[in-house]
C-alpha cells in the first residue's frame, strides 16, 4: 500500500490470530444469500464449530434444484457440508430472524466467534418490522456501541465512511466533526490491529472533502473549512496525544485521492458519504471487496454487494466477495 513499511494489501490468515469459529447468516432468502452458503460449503471454507443460520427446507430445495442442472454437482456437496453446521434453535423463517439469532450467538462469545452476514433486502426487512436502515446500525445497537463505522476492504483500497445510509440531501446537514473523527480513529486502529505486519509502520490516511475539488478554497462549498479541516486537526491532536503511529492528510479531492490510494500513496481513506466511498471502491473491488464493521466487540464481515434477486436461484452468482468475507473474518484479530 503506502511506502511506509508493514502495511499489507491483505494480510493472510496465517499471519494473524485465527478466529476460532464463524457464525454465518443467510441474508435475504429470496436473494443469492442461500446460494452463497452452498458455495461456501462446496468450497470447504467452513469447518466444525462454525454455525450457519439458514432456513433448511428451502436451502435443501435450492440445492436439489441446482444439483439437477448440468455442472451442478457442487450444490449437493455444499449442502452436505452445511447441514451439520445448521443452527437448530427454533425461530421464525426469514432474514431478520436469522440475523437476530446470529447476533445472539456471537454475543455469547464475542472474542471466540465472528459474524459473516449474507446481503439483506432492506425494504423486505422493513416489512418484517426491522427498524434499522442496514446491518451496520443494527449490529451497533445490539452491541451497545456508539463509535462504529463501515469499512470497505479490498486488496488495494480501504475506505471508511463518516456517514452511512443517508439520503444525499441530508449528508451536509448530518456531517459533523465528531463523525469524521470517529471514522478516522476507527480506521487508524483497524489498520494497526488487522492489517499491519510491522509494529513500526506509520499508516497514512487521507480524509476526503465533501465538495468537488475539496471545495476549491470555498468557491464550491465551505464544509472543508468549517467541518472537515477542524476534524483533521482534531485527529492529528488525538494521534499525538495517544502516541498513535498514524498521519492524516486532507481535505483531499475524492477524484484524485482514490487513484493515489490505489497506487499506494495512502493506506486508507475517510469518505464523507456512502457513494463517495463505495462507487470507486466497487469499481475496483466488486468481486473481492468486503464490508467490515468497525467498533464492535466482535468481528463482522459481509460481501460488498447486494441481494441480486434478479439472478437468485440460477447458480450463476459470483461467490468471490463472500469467500473474501469469510477469509477476512477467519483471519481478523481482536
């Protein structure tokens, strides 16, 4: 990544303290989540002690449907690998109940278990009575934490969000110094705890501006001067006061900061809003990116894509991001 020694593109699990067990939730049962579970089983990426939270009857039906197609033998193998790991606790069917059960299990042993979540359908969750805009906010509420953030992790990019699931028109109204400082601190600690091989490394984090060209010295907006700049100053003070081996640069224009990060000049970025961070991230890492929630007392990862209902049940979903989510959860350290 950067020229500073010790920041790895993606430290392999063998170089980190392995998490003993995973809890994997099915996500949207009408999406590709169940298929991704079968792919995990077929690839032998789950092991004894892991728990899979899924609706078994439709999972079996899906496996039978896929196995009947040419080249579908993998589905039967996947089901055979999953069945011994399926959680047997009674619950109602659906994505919300699976998520609730998965979090229950992880909270029983937050240092001994990690959570991997298949994508949920947010509108369907709302119809099931789920009052949260996404996984991230729900997990933070269940864990009782206020300092949390969404980190997107790929081999070349690491992007944390200062605001998450907000309508774009609300971002300038809700963005504040505290949210940027929180995201910057969590990213700095994540780089050190999860991705740094050399304890002497000093990661460099870029903090993006909100406006085009980082406001062009106030011509295109003043949030860089009134919010982002003071947040960077506060982050530098925090690093100095706590002897944190990290430096912060910015406010940076997003259109040039992402190429600099991809080329290794920066070790991570703090984005101001969802699509500012995720659009360029997914351009590079749609197939191998991972969503990791920072600030929780347990490790949580997820693939960086959605439910893909349009291709569900066809056996064509690319499992690479789900595989990467499992690998990161397995290899992440507390």
